[in-house]
């Protein structure tokens, strides 16, 4: 098996006749899904003229996920694994899998099987047709109307604030060409937001729709707190617009203060009435205090990210991995 850098595509070059496809699957407490994922991926590639490697990234699971992966790997030579020393997060697990992938193309999908492996042949077909990035768009989110509305609002805000064309309903179920993966590996920021980084890189892309399946096993890991953190990483990693909003808020409050001050002076000079001071004072204090706190919060988000970057700590720590991956990532787990 060749190193990934030696397999890199040249723009305009035809796809390999019999390519190697790397399947990257982050898992966190998904012991019930490991065997099913391996079985369904194996069945998919039995009908495709392509080789594959199935890379499970164990994100610090506390159940028997790693043991199941090792057991499956003993009977399936295509299965590899990376195991973190603790839970670092889904985006870091994706990054680790891509860092260690050998393939001419890399497919990422979630380990709970809501992303159907049976869609992989369609992803490969579009890639063979010339698209370097083939992403998927969830067709519906039945039973989660509020989540669907919030998702649409988030992606709309992302596009407006960052200029990065992150598709509404997009997921971490996609195929990327080898050269896209190589450029992605060069993006070493600590706050990883893969859904934004890949559109930011550019390259010809194609979206295909799919219906999300029910979880095969386990429980959802994207609790509200994680979703909020995920959204903040997306905005603050790609945009300085929130910093500009501070200046806008300052200008607006000054303008309102000037208007109100002018009104108070005119009332005092040209009428016998006086503007009551208590209500106006409370309003002014609340407006300015709120503006200052919002401004400090926005500045703190950026300063916190700068603090994380300058420490130069590894994005993830690997406790164990398959022998087949030992010489692959050029020390990416420590960079």
C-alpha cells in the first residue's frame, strides 16, 4: 500500500480504474453498531470495482466499542482503528481519520448508521465524474421540526457571516478527493469545523440528497450544549463579522443617546415640562450595560480561541492504532 502523498491526484487527471477508498467512521460508545457497519460496508464494496479500508476512530468510548472494533479487525483485513486517550470530540475524530487515510478518496460518515453506507456507490460515481467533493444533504428531519428550523437558521447565518457556502442540511457524510484531503491536513487550527473547512477550500463539488435512517443503536451525542459549542466554533472560526458588530452596536447606542439627549434639551428649553429622569436613566444604563457585556462576550470568544492556538497542544492524543496506520500521518496526532 502506498503512502497517501504518493497517490495524490493531479488536476485534470482521470480517476484510478480501481481506486482505494478510505472510509472514516468516528465512534463514541457505539459498540452496538460496529459489526453492522463493517458488514454493510463490506457488502457495498462487493459490487464496486474499488478497494477500501474502513478506519474506525474510537473517540474515548467507555463501553466495549474498541474491543468490538479489534475483534472485527481480526476477521476483516480492511478494518483499521485509531483510539484516542479520551473523548476529544466528533470533529477531531474526523480530522484524525482523514490524517491517517491512505485512499484516493476519503468517505466520512457517522458510526450510528444514520448515514447509510449504501449511498457510497453514488458518492463514488459523482467523484469518478469529476467532482472532488461530494457532500450529502439530509432530505428531512422527521419528528424534529424545531431542530430543522434551528438548523436552517444556523446555516443561513453561517453563509451570511462567513461567506463560506455551507449547505443547509449538510452533514459530515461526504466524499473528498485525495488532493482535498491533503489540503485539509494542512489546516491545523485547534478549533476544527470540518463542515466549514471543506467548502472554504473550494474544489468542484456536488450535493446529493438522502433520507437519514434511525439510529441503529446507542444514544445521540449531540446534546444542546454540544450543538451550541459546535455552532460557535463554526462562526468564530471563519468570520470576524461579530467583531465588526461591536463597532456597529457602539455607533447605534451613541446615535440613540445623541437623539435622546437632543430631545431632552429641546423639551427643557422650549416647554415647561421636564423629562422624567428615573425611567430614562434605567433605560440608558440597561442598554449600555447590555451592549458592553455582549461586546466583552464576543471579544472573549476570539481571545479564548487565540489562547488555545498559541499553546500549540496536539488536537488529539492517540493511545493506540492499527499497525497498518503506524507510518501514515507524519506525526499529525502531535501537531
